[in-house]
């Protein structure tokens, strides 16, 4: 007991010392610095860029889905508009129209042996939900410029990014810039439907030509401000991987009859129990290396106590996981998600249903696969009266390096334009066109150089989509900086 009474305080002191040391070793955030693009945000350049995005929004390049195909006039009009709005870029690059509406640009570099790089964006936008038009500040396809912003469907997703890329290329081409390696611009026309007829066809064309990129850059993350409690300035999240997806179709059949004399189960109760089992047993929350890097980047911006908690995950991981798990967005970054989305069965309240079915959608973390999701669901449901099949399956993307020249250049360009902001790898929770280019590059990154505030997230695919003019100016400067860093 005497030994224990001596060892216990010593052990506590050792843990306290380790916690303090690890907290002090974690770099504190750098002092805020002025954005190098900030001086340009109120110039005529910003208004000219805004005007060009405004016009781009007016082309209703909607991906409707179902049997309704794309509006050929809208897509052809958009394509012709780009050629008219960016003459120097089109003089410097070659352009091909792929599968009717997608655009493949190549800016030939001086060194044919250097691996090319590619910038990915998409032309199409989602529809505006009928009946919500009156809730918009401006008509969704008018592209109005008001209150320092461009309003309209596609401003954030994804014409704002596409136009920013074109602005940078136009400026570089007009100045006489000659890239040292090939630069590709890959603009698909059906990303909102999965990219099967757009990006996938571009990828097929590139594969047939033997093109292999050092890295590609797509949408999928960006700079976030005010989304992490206690972190005031923007945090740059460079996505190094993308979740996969699959949907499980759960069906059951049972004997029919009158509801006055039911058996133990009906088709509805069998399916309902199966859905409840998989949703009641979600995937566990796990903190991987990229999440550790994210938490450490956040910690550098925080006061000592929360910083100590994040700096010592060896001790505090259970607490941090619990806190992260309470927010749907951060929880989704820690695991494969399970979402019951549709259930059908029965025809009348007094008839025992003979057939029922449900759909459960999974967004798959890179540590899991579509096949393992199906196997796990079958094991959890464990009912021979229920059938489970996968309806569509796409595995997560490979994990890209955070030590590559490409990742480093993206981080450096961000510091050049936005100042000393914390930078961290992250995981894209949604699908992007990058999934169609897997196998054609060494690394795949996703980053849009816009600053996203909390209310911006609900604008994407929602009402009042808009992008600030200052974001357009910074984004154009960012793409120019990145191209100069990687292809001079």
C-alpha cells in the first residue's frame, strides 16, 4: 500500500506533464495576415468577373434526371459563351466537345515528358424545387448582381468555380504565360447525375490516349469560417479522399389475409425490423490520421484547455469522439453513415401486406467497401425471410498523399492568397466528378478557394444560392497562383 501511495501521485504527475508537453508542442495558430487578393475585391476586375458569372448562370444547364434529358440549346449556348468571353484562353488551348456537352481543354506545355495536371469542374446544375421560387432574393436563373454577390443557381455549385478557373487561365494566357507541362480543364455536363455521360466519357477519352496526371483538383471542400466553435478565422480543408456510396434494397414477402387474424409477422413488420436493426447499429466513430491532422489544426486556434484536449487524443479520444458524434457533419467524417430513406408496403389498413420493401443509403468511409457494407447488413439483419441486395455501389476513392508536391502547392497557394490560415486534410462527404477519373492520376484533391460560412451550406442545392464577388476575385487569384507554382 505504501508503494501504491507513492506511485499513484507520481503517475498522475507524469500524465499531467505529458499532457502539458504535448499541448505546448502543438504549434499555435499563426497571427492573422492580410489576404494578398483583398485589395482587388472592390475593383472593376471583380465586377467584370461577376458579370461573366452572371451571364453563365443565365444558361439553364439543368440536370433533370429521369427521362428528361439536358437542354441542348442551354449547354451549347454556355459552351459558345465561354469561347466568346475568354478569347485568350481559347487561343492558347485546344478544346473538344465530348459526348455532346462536356468540354475537354488542353493547354500544351513545353515539356512533353512532365506529368500533366487537371482542373475539374462541372457545367450542370440541379433544378430549382417547384414552389420555392418565391423564396429567392432574385430569380434563380437571372444571375443578378446585388449586395456584393452574384445570385443564382450554380453560383456555388459549380459555375462559380468554373468561371474562376477560366478567369485565371485567361489572365495567364493574355500575359503570354507558357506552361511547363500540359494543363487540362475537364468540365463535365452531368455531375449532378453521377457523371456517367460527362466526366466518365472524358475519362475514357483520356485513358485511350494514355494520359496520366500527377494530380487532379476538383470541388468538394474549401475554406470554412465560423463552422468550428472557437475558431474565428477561416480553416482551409484540402480533401484527400471521397466517400463511396451504396444503397441496400430490403424486401420481404409474407402470407396475406385479413388483419383480424394476423400471424406473427407481416411483410411490413419484417422490413421495418430489418431497417431498425441496421439503423440501431451504426458504424463506430473512428479518428483516423487525417482527422487527427484536422483536430490539431483546429487546436492551434483555441485557448489552452480545449487545445490540450485535442493535443492529447491518446487520452481524450473517447471524449472527442462523443462530441464530434453529436454533430451530423463531423460524425459523417468519422464513419460510414447509414440512412433509411424509403419504405413501402401495404394497400389498406385491414389487409395483411404480402410484400414490403425499403431502401437504406450508405455513404462509405475509405476504410470500408461497398461489399463489406452489404455483408455487415446481412449479418446484422440475420433473417432468412428478408432479402437484401445492393442497388448501385461505388467504393470510396483512394487516399491521396499529404506529402506530395501537389498538396504542398495547394497549401502554399492558399497561404499566398488568403494569408496564414490553418490548413488540414479532410474527407469529402458527397460525390464529385473525381470518382470518374480514378486510375488516371497519382493523387486526387478537392478544394474550392471560396470561404464558406454556415449559411452558405444550405444555399448549395437550396434556395438563394449566391457567391460573394470578393470570393470570385480571390478564387481567380488562387488558381493563377497555383498554376504558376506548378507549371512555370
